[in-house]
C-alpha cells in the first residue's frame, strides 16, 4: 500500500514540463508564419477589397466597375459573420526575371465557396481554382494547409482575385509565402497534428482499457471526449480529408458549431461522472442541474442545424459561461483538500477555457488572425487531454489506495480492521507468544445510529477511539502493525462500534487493572456536536493459548464473553469455557430438535380439563414432550424457547396440530368426543393462511371444528392487533374457538378484550395455585369471572392443586379447571384410559350432551 502513496511532486514536475513544452511549441509555431526579407525581396503585395452584399455580381462586372478599397494588409479587411461575398484583390509587383511559385495562405477549410482567379495585366484570366466545402467537386482542391498556389510571371501584371462567400467564418490570413516557406510550414503543421492525433488515440485506447477493467463510465466518456476533440480539430484545420469520406467531411464541416457544442456537452458529462456525484449528499441537485444543462446544450446543438453559423456561433460563445460556471459549482461542492486529483481536475479546465475563448474569438473576428491563435484550440485540447489523463490516473490511484485501505482499515475510525487483526493474531500465534485478546463493545450503539448522520457517526467513533487510545498509551499493550512504513496502532476496529486490543502476557489481576482503567477512561458523557450521549462499554477477554489457537476462534470467544455476562454488573468478563460448552450443547440440541420434528420423534401429552359443574372431562390441553436419545427428557420451556430463537417454532406448532388431530380422531372413533386445546405462539399467528390450514387438517382427520380451541397468550395481542383480529375472525368463522391464555400476566387491555371475538378466558396458574391463601388473588379471579360472564365467554382456570382452590373456583362460577389436583399431563394412551374411567362414572349420553352444550355456549 505504501507504493500507492501520493506522488504529488512528480505530478507537479510533469505538469510544469508540459506547460514549458506547450509554450515552446507555441513560440515555434509563431516563428513558422514569419517570412524572411530575402525570401520575398522581389515581390511586393498590395491588398484591396470590395464587399458584394447582393452576392450576385459577376467576375467581369467586378473587374470593370467594382470600387475596391485599398488595405494595408489582410487584417484591415472587415471580416464579419454574415452571409455576404467578399472580392479580394492581391496585386503583385514582381521584379524577378524568371517565373516564381508562391503561396497565398488562406488556412480556412470552412469557407463555403472560394473562387480564385490568377489575372494577368488586369484582364486575362490565366488560371482559376474553385474550392470550398459545399460540394464534393470543390472539396479538398487546395493544398494543406489551405493556400492558393500562384505562378508569377516576369514583366507582367500579376493579380490574384478571390471571391469568398460563406455562412461560416470568412476570416483568412492571406499571407504571401515562398514555395519553400510553405513546404516548411506544411510539414511542421502535419507534424504537430500527427503528434496530437497519436496522443489522443493512445489516450482513448488506454482509457477504453481502463473502462473494461473498472467499468467506470467516466473512462468511457473520456474516450468520447478524446475522439470528439480529434474530430473537431481535424475538421477545423482540414486534416479530416485524410480519414473522412467526402460526404461526411462536408456534413461535419458545415455543422462544426454543433460538434463544438457536443464536445462541450461531453466535457460536462466527464465533469459530472469524474466528481462522482452518485455518492454525494447533493446527488439530486447535481443530477438535476446536469440534466438541465445537458438538455440546454442538446437543444443548442439542434438549433445550430437550422440557424446560420454567424447566429448560432454567438449563442454558443455565450453558452460557455454558464457551463463553466456549473463546472466550478460542481468542483466547489466536491472539493476536499486530501483529494489531490481535484486540484488536477481544476487545472485541466484552464487550457480548455483559454483555447475555447480564443477559438470563438477568432471565429467572431474579435482577435486578429495568427498561426498561434489559429492552432490555439489544438494546443489547448492537447494540454487538456494530458491534464485529464493525469487527473484520471491520480483519481484511479486514489481509488486503489482507498480500496487497499478498506481492506486494512475501518472506513470511519481509520483504525486497523478485522483483516489486519487476524493477521496480527496469527503472527503472534505462529511465534507462540502468549497474549490477551480484548474486544470492546459500545452498548446501544446500533440504537444510537438513527440519530447520527455520517459526519456525526465518524466524530462519535473517533472520540471513543481517542479515549481508548489515551488510556492504552501507558499500558502494556501489543502494537497492531499495518505497513512497514507506518507506525503501529494500539487499537483495532472489528466492526462499527466494536474495537479490539491486545494485552501482553500478564496475570489476571494486572489484566483486570488495565480493563478497569479502560472502562473508567471511556464511560461517561460524550458530546458529538450538539448531541450529548452516555457511553457505556463492555469488554470480553480471552487468553491465548488456553482459550483457542486460531484468530477467528479467539475473536469469537472474546465477543461471546461480552454476551455471556451482559446481565452482570461488571463491565468486563473473561471467557468461560463451561458456558461455551453449554452454548455448544445448545447448538447441538437445535439440530437434534429440527431432526426430531421432521422425523416425528416428539410426543404429545394431554392434561385433562374438568367441567366444574358436572365433574366430567371437558377436554384436554395438548403439550409437546421431547425425550432426547442422549440427554433424556428436555424441558418444554427449553426446547420451545429454542425453537422460537432459531425460527422453527412454526414447524413445531404445525407438528403439534397434526399429531393432536390424529389422536383426537382416535378418541372420537372410540366414542369420546372431547374438546382439544392447542397453544399458539406469537410468531405462529404469521403462518401463511393459518386458519385455512387448521380447517383443512381438521377436515382431513374428520374433526368437528367446534371441538378445537387455539390458545393465544395475552402478549400476542399487542404484537400486531390488526393482524390478530383478522386471524381470530377467520378462525371463528370456521367454528374454531379462540382462548386467551395466561390471562393476568400479559399486557391486554379491556379494549382488546371487547374487540376480539374470542370464546374463552384462561386464568393463569399464578393466581390459582394458592387461591385459598390469598385474598387479592380471590378478588382478581372473582372479578375476571364476572367480566368474562358479562362478555359471554367461558372461563378456564389452570394450576388447580387443592380441593380448597377447586371449591372457590366453583363458587365464583368458573366453568373449567385443570391442574395437578386432577391429573398431570398424560401420554395419549393414559389420557384415553383416564377419559374412559371418568366416563364410567356418568352416562355417556349425558356427557356428550353437556360437551356439545358447553361448546356452543362458548
């Protein structure tokens, strides 16, 4: 990772070198257009012009009658953006004795119509050239750069008459050059253009490769920017003839303004994706401005197709200001001093802006023609491409550095993360160095997160890390090394809100002293901005080699030590191997319980319910029992809670319902028609289509639905009242009774009881067990019975263990009771024998009529 550290000095040196090279190229290009006195010492040139605003005058009329205006040089010709015809006359005073070839530099391949006539003695047309970019016959008729070759004859009046008609920029230098000077200029410009197009091609190829690797759109957009820059420069200077077909070249040449707008639009796209606004808090606003600007530029590009160039060019020149302003706005909002590539990106736009201003200023004839101004756009785009490449490379380096840091450092606290801690612990284990691993967890950190934004979270975490580091500074802790060139850390971050540090091999009392100092130094009030919170932390400790021999195992056991002792007053705890074995046993039992449910290895017990009015068996409450093949009888409280914790309680409940219906069907076939009560947990009410599934199972085993009662605890009512009301309504509509179990221990209100269509109220055993000894319990049972009677529901009391309690329940009007006074929960065969024995006391027909009557009254 150290190799990816910033190379800012190197980049600045490279940038300075590029600037120096560009200045040298500019100075060299300025010298190319100069002609030495000996080269044209025998040729004097006089300029004159005539503007034909009608665009209809013929050559003969112009020669005979046009009032030409004399000009000192071509710069005095009043070029302007408008559709009009310029007649320009160059009179050569040639004093040589032999014929001589010269070039008149026009250097403007964007002119629509350019007719050049070499006239001798003011009347004879010796030669003519028809050039321009409107038709294929006129295209590419001039050498590169665009110039008109003239063969001067001695002792004759040599005159060059130019007719220029164009919607585009008509400005031309009209410099007179020797043939040798023109050849040198042509070679030099071809060399410059070749270097430019080679560089942009390599940049585009490299960026395309990076895009394939990274899939980041900014590199694909940069390829588009490079290609469009090459196309714009090539068409603007006429080099497009080397690779574009004539129809394409004519189309682009006549719509160069649209291409320039598209390049500006691509530059805006590059800015938007380069600054990565998709991860910014200003994403929506930045995206809206981006789309609005893109739409405006696209409309401006379309407008340039239907408006003359001299109109659309002015609009584009003005449109640059808000676009550059939007770029500055984007950079300002994304600016971060530690992101060096943002500085490079800002620098990138300086040459682009300067080149663009010079380009449009020259086209609008705001500045005079010069070779440097003419090729300023090419040079500025080349410099911009170089700076963009440097900025992208620096951005890519920064992202790789961030990714490397993400592998080794936490993103909020910048502390060594879980990966580094594993490596450090593994290194200590390989050297057989004894140590204590301490994991520190901040209580209620997850509950605090909704109240903290990203900046506040970072401040909060770093404040906690700072407090811990201050304490550990003077303690015998082991360093957490991340890089050979970086200092050691004393603290690591396992995950957000959980830290870790390593204490040297000290005895337990010394270790506890360190932990005490950490807790005292950390716990207390912590101010994050205007938010004040109380910090409470717990520490779990495990020791190598006694508590494990692998990094993951040691970290897991240190964290489990926190959870094992969370209910204790002490704020730190050492790993307890006995509790770990208990936990492993719990995990093993979970697997065994799942297998027992799937393989039908559980048992179903029935606890009889007695009708207090007749003394007959009203029905039974079914209870699941599990006899483990290795550990024997497992308490229902243990395996039911286990099933709820691991999410298999629904499977257990459905197994109980299916097995209960099987046994109920057997009872009915033997002539014992009794009611069946089945417990339903809070999570069972969310079983998909529960009511229909129970009805379908009852129909499958031919069980009357009015003999089925589902018992719901009070706490279920406050979990999801609306859902529960819908479920009870569906069960009641099918004839299934619903009982409120453990009444008095939950959180039900009279409103819930009055709104839910339940048919039975079951008083909890805690009020019934010692009923005859507690006047308060007697008042509660009596009041509950009176309330239930007024609501028209049946009352069942559980936990009856004495004759006195039964007598009181009968006096208060309780309908049904159950408890050890009558019978403990019985296996099905024993329960069936119990029912047969009780039925022998009373006539069967009386019992059946009573059961049916009691079921319908509920």
